[in-house]
C-alpha cells in the first residue's frame, strides 16, 4: 500500500534524565538515574499499548529530553526493537538523537553507529566557557567543538546544533564568533533561541539575587538580527523563526509540528496530537512508571475547539516560511469564526506587519523577532 506524505506519522520519545540541571531549563527531567531501568520498561509498555494509534509508516522518530544521549546503545537498542516490532518505518525516515557534547566521546559515537540514528541534535549553546558557566552546562567550549568533529569524522552529515543568544555574558562580538564558528564547522542546520528567564529556575534566582544582569531585550533583538543576516548570507534557509537549514537539511520532525501534522509522544510529559485532540502524559517519572506497571497511561486529553485550532495554525504559520494557507483556512473553519479572524487580520496587513501574496499570509521579515506577539493579536478568544 502506498502512503502519501500527508498520511505519514511522527513519533517523539521523551527521555527525562540529565546529568545536571541547566540554569534556564524548566522542561521535565530528573538528575536521579536510579529509576532509569524502570522508566525504559515503562516506555516499552507505552509503545505497545499505543501501537494502534499509528497505522501508517513513521517518517520521523525523535529522541528528545532531557538528555537521550545519557542512554547506552543497549538501552536505545531496546527502544528501537520495540518500535520496529509494532510500527512500520519509512526507508528514508529521519531519526534524531538529542545529545550533549560531553556524552559524545569516541566509544559513544562508535556505539551509536550501530543504531538506526541518522541525525544528531547537539546542545552546544555556545563556544564560550563564560556562557556555558552561566547556563550551568556540563560541557566545555572545547568539548563542544571536538564532539562535532568526532560525529562528522564518523560519517554523520545531518547535524544540527542549538545556540543561545542574548545571555548577560554574550557580547555582540562573541555572538558573531559563535555563528562564524558554526559556519566554519560546516554545520548544515542551526536552532537558535533567545535566553529566557523561566519561573522557578536557577537563572531566575541568580538574576533576582544580582549574580547576573537582567536580560537586555534590545541586545537580544540585535543579536537575533545578526543571526538572520549572517546565516542567510551563508546559504541557510530561514524556514522557522528559530531554525535555519541548508537545502535538504531542514528538520522533517519539527516541520511536521509546524505544518500541523499528527504525532505521538511517548514518555513522561510527552504530548500527542491527532488533528482534533491534544493529549499529554503525566510529568512525573514515578507516577508514569506506576501507571504503566498496571497497563494504564496516566495522561490528560483536551478536545481542541475551532478557535483553538485556528489560533494554533495562525501561530505556527506566522513562525514559518510556509505562511498561512488561506485556502486551507477557508476549507476547515466556519464562516462565523473566519469573519472574526479576518477582522483581526486586516489592521496587521494595513500596518505591513503581515504580507499577503495571493492565498498565503506571511510575517513581514522586519517583524520576525515579534512573531508570537503579532500572532496573538490575531487570536480568537
């Protein structure tokens, strides 16, 4: 049976463990590894219980976290065996492993070569030790560079790295160096984010106690503009606000999210989406494990209202180079809700925040840094 690209599925596996806590992170994870075996058993059980939710081939598999590279090749192999047991995988499927530089020693890289992984997402964040210290990262700037070269020397080409801009320690000169270093290393994809101060994080406490300076919004905007200018001049497509890829190296998995495609998330705190409903697993390792020991999945589900779905399509559409497809919007939503949406849209087009080209709405390049705020002005509440 032939499947179109529209029918292909996407699988996310959340590995909720890290060696240490980054100062800015508010994702679900634990630095206590004593439950790792039980957690993996629970992941395998959830994959089995949810096998009927995926009835078409997997185009992408993404191991995120946390730090998936904290798992051994044997542990990752067990998860792959279960996936292969219950699901079909496209021959050219994109299979990504998030990894930290300090995990990618020679032995680790060699062991990963035995697995189906064909894409690495490496949490570099910066090539400066002072930035890494502020972020409480476990690796050094030297390890960041050597891990990339080690992966490349092993034959992997599809590599993305994360970079963070706008840190109190990151000067404009340092930020430009980070970008030029990335280009020099011939990395084909970059995900880059402004440092944000999330509630109840170490970074929030450190800024409050004046260990670090407050975030400078103007500096963040300037460094974002530098990011766009340097990468686009060097052959990268700016296809999502925070993502830049050379041709043929765009992230298929993340693009599925941005194009509103269905996906299944496995693991504590993982989210799933089937076009009409969104569900999320309990964000607690112990409760997740206990529920699956009883063949249950502890999760919540929300049925998305028409306005919820339109708001989401608006948000992701404006963040991407794909834009908002007006024909798709017209075919999927009622006249009543579209009338409100168009009323919100009109002044943004008049002010040139948005550009309409035939049947597609795009965010004006001049306002890319403010994408989320502009999208919110179009939301139906």
